[in-house]
């Protein structure tokens, strides 16, 4: 079903592709990523949370054209482009060591996602399947003591996996030319269906909460329909990866400038016929 394919290296100092012995990111690693993003947010308040980054990363990996880190990271984090200095409207890492640590964790997660999306899986329960790192904010708040819940009263809390889907679609919207519908009608229909499955997750879950998506004994915070839609969105990511891997990058058409007829005026503006001017050569 899926065949591994080369993917854009996330940075110039990207690690070698993972092996079966490559350690996966642990909860502590994701906490460290969130801490770095929190620090970035002190200098750039539009710095996203990790769940948004997770969705953005998946979309960049699935993109039709391999996109380099020095192109997509400034879009995601608001950091200066390569060779530019930060200004009042951009973010910046606190130090080169912090940047290198972020990239090391980012690259490791990147390779995990690539490996999962290129694996042959037949079930979302498969240990090799892509499992987005998402949070259940509504469930977490519902499980808090009443006095702590009061701090979130009136806040519009995101639905399960909504932030992940928003991150994915942000990447799609940032490079629309790479997500333009192909000429092949079946492929275009395939693309549209997959994107619609992700777009559905950007919307709110207004149905009655029936279960906790991340905990068997947690307070119900998500509808069954929402959980099923999340499964469809994950399969959609697989479809998008396979679609663009199969089709390859877009081929730009070479446009040849029209040549005037032999008896037409020459384009150079000499007033002579083409055959007597540049056409004579």
C-alpha cells in the first residue's frame, strides 16, 4: 500500500533516518518542546503550541514539493529567515543552544512521522501507525478541582484535535500552489476528500460528550462522532502522503515566446520585416 520515499530533510544538520533501534520521543521530550515554545512566546506572542506544530509538520511532510526547514520554520514560528536579524515583530530563540535543541527534537519527531506515514498499516491500533500528539483540553479542565476549573469559566476551549487540524491547514494555506488540484479527475477527487476530512476537524465538536479520547476513566469530553472523524483525518493524511508521493513535484511548463511570421514586423522595433532583420540570422 505504502512505499517509503525520500522526504525533505528538516534542516541542514538533520540526523540520519531512524532505524528500529532509534528511540521515540518521550512525554518529557514533548514537555521540553512546549517549554521552548513557551519561551519563544515571551518574545513573539503568536508562537503556536506544540499540537499546532504537530499538524503543521504532518502537512509539510505530505506536501507535493519537499519544503526545506529554512523556508517553513519562519512561517511556523515567526523566527527570522536565514541571514536576517530578529525585529520587534518576529520571534527568536534565546540562544543557539536552545535552537539546536529544538531542531534536534523536531528532527527526531519528523523522522518518526515520516516512518509512520510510509509504513504499511491496516489499523489505527497498529503500533506503527501515525499517532498525532494531541491534547484533550476540555477533558483536562473537566478533571480539575472546581476551584481550578473556575479559571477557565467562559473560555472557548478547543475541541479534541482541533488545534492539530488547524496547524495542518495553516501549512496547506501557506503553500497553496503545492496543494492545487491535479488535472487528473480521480486524483483531484482524492485530494479534495482527504483535505475535507482534515478540515472537518478544524470545526467545533458541538455534540454531547460521550467519552474521554485519551483516558478510559477520564471525564467524557468528546463525542463518538468526533473520535471517528479523527480516525478519518489520520487516514486522510496517509492518502495525501501517498497521492503526492505517487504524482511527484509539479512540472513547470516551459513557455516559448511566439516567433513572428517571416513577413511580420520584427519584434526588435527596427521597422523591417522579420525575414530581413533578426529572422535573417
